[in-house]
């Protein structure tokens, strides 16, 4: 599978290791470690990353910690 992962930079080493060991093709994109301090901006940034993603991926994986207490919903623009 061809996957894109959007993750917090806190997980950088873990994801790089997982991707190196994976049989899938995975492209990584990270948000800044302190991005959760401004949860609205982080939500917008993640949605922008999704919107800018090309159609070449089978799936987009989101990896966040539970620092933000809000419930977020992300989806491709054509489904909003």
C-alpha cells in the first residue's frame, strides 16, 4: 500500500523506524512538537496537509497524542 502519515514531531523516531521496517510505502509529514498549544491552528494545519495530499495514496494515517481535548473531524474537501 501507498500511505501518507501525518504525525506529531514527538513521534519522529518511532515513525521513522516503523517506516524503515514496513513493507508498505509510507510518506511522513510532521507537525511541530508544540503545535497542540494552539489546537485550532493545529486542526487547520492538519486539514491543509490533507487537502494538499495528492490522490496517489491508498490512505492517510493521522497520529496524534491526546494533548488536545477537542474532538476533530478531518475529511477530504469533496466530502465536506
